[in-house]
């Protein structure tokens, strides 16, 4: 087992990197084994390890569990930080909401610490449980060994690595016991109100065959663009879904019949314009262009973003904006283009017509308009997230990137 994990870490982590490795650490057996194995690997490579523990606030004992986990991580030699899911909790779908909150908290903390990789302790048993849940009608997907953080935009630039996906849960506990370790058993794991706990109980008396890991996604053969994405018409359904998601800056990828119909139309050679998941798709003989749908307007992230002086924020899930020295409001450029400075108006002509209205525009306190995409150096900073996110989602980035 140890050699298998070492091989995964060698395959996915960048040689010579000195940035921290973040580990999601609950104090349970799986995450404890992961933390110990990661610390062993990192020690000889001079890499710090940051253990991140999330207190969901769903159990009266959770504060104590969190404090114990932080203390344990520090005793093992890791840096440690407690994260807290605060605010009202939903009355239904609490596990899904907790999972989304946990991913956002972990990804944000990892990114702020300078970590590009967040390691999570999912095992072969988690894969078996997910398959059992799908057999009962759930849409739970298989955890992947390597994938971009599912939290957006909190997880921008952060990748999730699950090096234990071929290890059995009991084998990890046996390994820990041999080393005199003890761990927390979360009572929610046995709570039959939750589908995951029911699947775990149903599998407890079985001896299933562990299926092979899903292969990494096949990267697209060709991709063009930065503010919009152009794909060949024979792109896979997964690539089309990712292009919609990334071009639109949204968080829920298209699935089902609407995605299938779009892929079929692309394969047919038809020339058309369509919308899906916040994206506008324009197909012609050269391929398909995916761009943010300007008509989404007030229904989504195209609403204004107010940034204080020196603040960084993400507008519309597509652009990371940093203001220099004054409060600024970020809006879509549509309807404001006539107020741009002359040099920016000229630069705007180089963009496809469909892209122009959904570029970011910065409006200052006295109503002056400028676009951080069109303005020269030394003005408001902007980083385009569209292509970077697409490359991460489609397997073009398959190991730890450089900082």
C-alpha cells in the first residue's frame, strides 16, 4: 500500500516544488492514514504539509473533534488550521450542502496558503459506495484520482489528489493500528438517514471486486481562444459540457438530453446558434465557438461586483479582477462600450462581436469606464480564468502545475 501511494504522489506532484501540500484532515482513519503517508513523502523533499480540518457545526461535539484533529496534526509534524462552516444550515439536503461548503473552505484555505494540490482520503470503499448509491438512483459520481477542485471560484488553481482510491478502508486501519494510532469514528457514517451510510452498511457483509480506476480524461485534440473557446465539432460530450461551463463561468455543468442534443447537432455538421448552461454556442464549418450568453443579464453572475481598493474578486466566474487604489464596480461591457477611452475602443474591435458585451468593464466612483482587458499595463489587473479552467477540467493539466 505504501509503495502504491508513493507512486501516485511521484506521478502527480511536481519534482523540486517547495510549496505546501494541503491535506483534508477530519481525524478519521482514512484521513489520518493519508496525513501520515503524505508527511513521510514530504519530509525527504522539504515540502511543508498543511492539515485542514473543517468543523461543519452539525454535531454538538464537533468543536472538540476539530480541536483534537488540529492537535493531532501538529503532533505528527504538520501545520494545521481549523475551518468553520458558519451560517444557517439547510433543513434538507444537508450532506450535499456540507460537502459543497467543505470543498469551498478547503480550496480557499489551500489557495491562500500557496498550495496548488489538496489531498483527500477517499478510498476504494468510497468508490464501491458511490456505485451502490448510483444503483439506487443517486447521481453520485466516482471520485477521481486527479481533478480540479469542484468549488468555483474558490478552488481556482487548486487540484484535488486522491492517492488512496485503490486502498481498502480496513487495510488502512490495520496499518494505523500497527503503528499504535487511534482515530475518530464519525457517528454520521452509521446514520441510516443518509444514503452513504446505507450503502456502507449494505456492503459490509459483501466481498466485492474493486474495479479499476477510471482513466484520466482524453484532452481535446484542438482548442483555441482565451475569452471564448473554439472546439472542433467532433469534441466529446464531456469536452462540450466543460466548454459550456467554463465559457459561461457557471458551476453546474449541462447533462442529460439537452447536452446530448447539442453534441448530436455538432456532429451533424449543421450551422446553428444555441444556448446551454449560460453559454452561447455558435457552430459553423470551422467548429464551435463557446462564449458567455449576454442575455443571462441579471439572472446570474453578470450582475455587478463591487471591489474595494486593493481587493481581488472573481467576476462572473470568468475573470479574476484586482483593483489598484480606488473602489471600483465591475459590470458587463455591453451598453458601456461607447464610454471607453479611444485606445480601448480601438482594441475592442479585435474581439469577436459575441465576446464584446460580456467582457468586464470597470466603472469608478465618478462614472468613468475602462475595461481591464483592453486597458494598458499599470491599470486594474485582470486574469482570464476561462481557458485555464477548461484545460484543468479536460485533462490538459494532469499533474501539479508550477506556481
